[in-house]
């Protein structure tokens, strides 16, 4: 049984033959306030069962055409897209279409087989049994020649294997139309031939397979059935590979003997600006021939808009419930975190080691009235380490996961809500465990009160809330900024918050213009809370070996810090408000990222 037959049992086909055509398709973007048109009212059709190459010079519109036809770009796209000569709504179209970009982001710590299995769990209905899913995955592995790296993590496989794996991810849902944006980029000639050969096999199974490719060799070009040549956002040629050279010759472009046809077509396409008259005539002839062909198959209904309807359609967008998506994503994210041994070990060891260092430096200062100021400094240092260690860890890893999220969401794998919930839940236990180890070690070594359990629990609660706040803040920054900018954004925004914590300068000593900032600083609530837990709640006299000790009474410490009127629950509410706002900001940033990539 072939792969196509195996998956067809799960997802019934709309028709046995699926062809794609488009009419007067245009795509424009804003660049520094100017509107630039990347595709200029082009038309064409791609046949089912055929492998089509989209070629053209750099900047000719190949990737733009792939983005527009795949439905991954909708803003600025106008025209008509037909499947089997019929308009379809956008949701149904996305179920028929798969798109593999030039650089596909993959989770590095998951094996090839696990990557395919998780996508199968997300894309296939719950009615499909685990045995059936395993068979589908095994068939894809065999079809794409991934047997040797089945149990290898993605970060160690070769470039060609990554390309084939990215193809396999889209094969899970058995798409009828497949787009590939330069699948051979970065590969040697042997790996390129293997990848394109696999695309040819997919086309032979009845799919409509279209691939943008840059300067294919003669051997590679022979694998393609049809050619679509783009030049300056316009169609210069569409037809079979065998007819391309004769068609160009009729327009006055004679190809030298033994010359690579692809190189010859690219050479002509590159002369659009230098020889506009000759190439313009060729484009007009091709556009006229394409329009006549399309009008003969279906009556034209162009109204100048994007005719992929944005309605929801009758079918569900996702094959499984959001709760099941949440469970699958949580399991996958947790597995990836545990597999990332370097980061996980350093994170845990760092908390334990730094807790020991702080505890050793500030040894037994917690119950010594002569060392109150040192103990207060210790409390602030604890908060600073918790915030920076958890925020910086997340901000360095989250941008990569954002790329995976955008790709999988566009492929209808899961909803934003499911990913948002799984990310929060899966990262929380490791953060909580690391902060707990750090807090307990430092709390014991610095000699804080151990005979009052409720005081220990409240101290731990503030540390956990600050760790939660820091992790969320790192996620928000990582989702908004690139990985090369976000490590600077975190410290440059956290340091001002520390200034208004009440530790470096007391509230009464601040200028009036700065006092409102103390109420929006999470460090104020964290530091104030730890100080209250340490010296408040009717604490008995602080131990002191000297005869005269000004800070023997804990109330004196609270007066020094100007928090004698502070309220424990207000500090809890302050951090809770920050956590709520950061959750909301993270969700909004995820939605904005998806909108930017439309």
C-alpha cells in the first residue's frame, strides 16, 4: 500500500484530481511608506500529477508567488485562486494546501520520529488509532529515505535530511497541493537531486507539486514536468520543459547548443530592464495565451479582490479539540526541555551554586541585629538573581520556538490558546523547582527564621511569584524582539525597575515625579514582601551579641525601610497584577506575530 493510499483512508479526498489555477494575481507590500508591487496581475495554472518549477532571477517574485498561492500571505494579495476551476473558502483551501518555506524552523531536541508523531497527533482526528498513526509515520520515513536518522535528534541531522523531514511534516495530512520555496538551497548536488526526486515521487501520486528553485542544473531540471518563469513580478513563460526553448526561440531568443535551459531562461529574465521591448512582447504573448487557456476552462469572475473567501466554512478548522492540542503541546515542550541537558543542568546547577555562594557570603546574618543592613542587601540580591536567571534563560530560547509556533499555526496544527497554555504550564515546574532549591539553600545558610513554618512558606511564595514574573517577562520580550536584541532589552528595562524598589533609595527621598514609578515596579512588591516576611508579623527581638543594638527590635528595621505601614496582601496583589498583565501581553504578542506574518 502506498503512502497516499494509507493517508487517504483517514482524510477523504475531495476529488481524485486537484489542479490549481490563478488569475490576475497581484501582491504588494509597504516598504518605508512606499507601496511596492511584487506580483503584477499574473495568471497561470499548475497540473495535478506534475512537478512544476518556478524559476526566475533574485527579486523576480518566486517566494512572493509561493506565499500568495499557499495562503500564508493574505495582506496585500488580490486576485482569484481556483481549485479544480472552482473557488474555495480559505479554511478548506488551507486543508488542501501545504507549504514548506526555504528555512523551516524545527525543535532541535526532538527526534525525527517524535517530530512526525507529534504532528500526526495534532493534524489527524482523534478517531485515528495510534497504530494507524505509527503506520503513516513509518510510510513517510520510508518514502523520504529517513530510516538512518529516525531516532536522531533534529539538531544533529544533515541539511538534506532536515529538508526531507520538513516535507514529511506536511505529508501527514495528505495535502493535494504542495508548495516548496527553494528546497535545494544550501545543499550539494547529490542532496539536491535526492530532495527533488522525492518531490517527483509525490507528484506521481497525483498531487500538484510546485517548487521555486534557484539555478537548477540540467540534470535537476529534467526532473520537472512544467516550468513557470517569473521576471520582475510577471510571467515570462509557462508550459512544459520541452516547449520552453522553442517558445523562446519564436520570440527571438535563441538558446545556444548544449546550454542549460534554466540558465538561458534566467539570462533572458534578467534583461527585462536592459531590453524591455523584446521581453515585454514575450510576456504579453504569454499572458494572452494563459488568459485564453483559463477562460476556456472556466468563466472568468475577477472582481479585483482576493477571492479566497475568508469565511469559516462548514468543516472544523482543527481536527482535534483545543484541550487535546494543549496536552500534546505540553508533553512535547516538556520533553524538549528535559532533552536540552546543557541548559537544564546549568539552570539547576546555577541556582544551587549561587544559593550556596550567597548563603556562604551572608552566613548567619538573618538573626543578627548588627548585620541588618547586610541581610536587607541579601534579600535584594536574592530577588535580582531570581529575576535575571529566569528571564534571560527564556529570552534566549523563546525566539526559536516562536518560529516553530508561527509555522505550525499556519499549517492548522493548533490554536494560539492551546500553544499559550502549554507554554505556560510546561515551563513552570522547572522554574519553580530551581527557585525552590535556590531559596531553601540561601534561606538556611543566611540564618533566617526556621522555627516559624508560615514565615518560611511566605518567603518562598514571594520568591516563586518573582520567578513566575521573570519567566513571563522573558517570554514577552522574546516574542516581541529578535534573539540578537532581546538579551539587551531585558537588563535595560529591569534595572530601572530595581531603582524604584525602595532598596537603593527610600521612597521619601525620591523626587515627586519619580514616586508613581514605585507602584509599577515588581521589585517594590517583591522586596517589600520579603522584608515584611523577614521582620514583620510580630517578630520577636532580633538576636544581638553587643550590649547596645539599635535594630534589636524588628519594628526599627521596618521604619528604616519605610514599610512599617505596608500590607502583605497588597504586595501579593501587586505581583499578581504583574503576572496577569504579562499573561495578557504574551497572548497579545503571539496574536500580533501571527498578524504580522499574514
